[in-house]
C-alpha cells in the first residue's frame, strides 16, 4: 500500500516536471533554467529534495520574463534567497523555484546604498563599510541575502534591518514593477509587509550613516567572533527555529531548555547542544527528521508549559501531498 502511494506520488511529480519543462524550455534567458534541480546545497540545513524547475535570472528583466511566464501559466513559484530560514521537504518542490542570486547590483546615492536582493547580507555590510557607511554592520555574518533579511525583518544585536530601510523595488503578484516606501508601522519583530505575499523584491535601499571604516570592520569582526563562539557555524542549521514572544517571560531557547530538551535527537537531527532554539543537521538528517523534531519541541512546550511557540523556520515544498509556502 505504502509502495503504491509512493509510486503514485513519483508519477505525479514527474508529470509536474514534464509540464513545467515544456513551459520553461521555451523561455530564453542568459541565466540558468534547470529541471529536477537539487536544492539541498542551496539551503543552510543542507537537506531536502529537488525543484521541479529552478530558475536563476541574471537581471531584473530576466526576472520579469520568468515571473511573467509563471503567472501566465499559473505555475506556483517560490523565491529562494540564501536558503537560511527554510526547510525544504525531502520530496522537493513540485513547482518553480526562482533564485535571486543573480540580483547583486550595488548603487550609491549620497549616504544611501541600494543592494540587489540576492546579494549576501554579509557582502552588503562589507560594501557599506568599504564606503565608510554604517547602520547595517550588525547583520555581518548572518547567513542569507538582503531580500531574505528584509522579508523576515532580520534582527540581531539590538538592531533590525528595517531600522535603516528606505524603500524596496519589487514585482507584485501581477508582475508589475512597484516601489514600497518605508513605513515603520508596517514592520515589527520578525514581521514585514512582504510576508504572505507572492511578490519578488528586487532592490532594497538603505539610509546609512558616515562612520569610520576601521570602526565598522572592528565591530563586524566582533559580531562574527560572537557567532563563532556560539557555535553558529559548527553544523548546518537555519538559526533560531522559533520566534521569541515577550509575553512568555523568557526567550524560546530558555523555555525549551527548561524542559531539558537540549541535545534531543530524531534521526540525524538534534537540538543544538549549544543553543536550545537551534536544530542542527548532525550530517545524516533528513528534512523529515528535522520537521519531526521541530513539531515535537513545539508540542512539548505546548503540553508542559501551555505556551504556543511560533515557528520562524519556513516549511517549503511537498510534505506528504500538503504543499507549504508553495
Ligand atoms: C547560523 C544562522 C544564524 C542566524 N542568525 C540569525 C539572526 O541572528 N537573526 C535573524 O533574524 N535570523 C537569523 N538567521 C536566519 C536567517 O539568516 C535569516 O532569516 C535570513 O534573513 C534569511 O535570508 P535568506 O536569504 O536565506 O532567505 P530564505 O531562507 O531563502 O527565504 C526566507 C523567506 O524570504 C523570502 N525571500 C527571500 N528573498 C526574497 C526576495 N528577493 N523577494 C521576495 N521574497 C524573498 C523567501 O521566499 C522566504 O519566504 C540565522 C540563520 C543561520 C543559519
């Protein structure tokens, strides 16, 4: 019975790939168009199956071609940044995955810098520091792209990326070019107006502050050293699994710790021995192991402390026929 179900899914998956192949073989861009493309190496958890179609447009106009094709053919799509906040299912993503890696432009206008959203956050902070412009240096060494950081309103060391954001150029759900002008009320802790939307951010503009480059580089090295000391890069992970909730009286990691769950394992997934709100891939984890561990931690906190943790890591792809995010 199980085997029949599995083979039905495989046939369905290949049916989807074939249809998408027909659609996307027709489009002509310099950037990559790949089929049945492995996603695990493009995520920081290093797990998960392939994308039915993977596109990496090199320019904004190529991005528009890919997006318009998906919209006109009603193909579901997922925008992939650095893959540092997602868990891709072992079955993969039976849809179009559009990587922003080709969008890495940098433009300067006085103290404002605009970055292509596919640029890594670390690289963006290095470039800003090179110009003697501060305000985003606290995000140095945080995995992921500028786009992913804006999407989640990434924060650390007392700052949020929205603190210096001015505007975002993006394609909306109909493929139209739009400009979002920053309004602080649209952003909150780990919230941005781009969540729950299917738009593609292209470029983000930041208002920065002239600062001595040496001082910026020194701070950046300190942030990096702190992350290293906390073991952030010792094993594949996606950083914090759950958001913090001030009403709970303690950060999620402390709550999980109070239940003695640190070190707990499911298959190759483990609650980090160094931080209870981080789950690591010890080398052999499947996406299913990681998800099972996440759900089990959430259930334990709910049952034993009566608190509902909100997941930060996003489930992407086909989870037993149930599609999440795409
Ligand atoms: C070791 C480690 C430490 C971390 N520390 C922190 C931390 O201190 N603070 C923190 O906030 N996070 C942290 N994270 C989580 C992660 O780094 C951030 O959430 C990061 O901003 C994710 O960016 P990304 O490009 O990888 O996004 P992805 O994981 O690729 O995508 C996340 C979401 O953003 C959307 N998205 C990405 N780019 C675009 C775009 N151009 N247009 C539209 N949608 C887009 C995706 O569709 C998806 O919904 C950490 C992760 C790791 C692995």
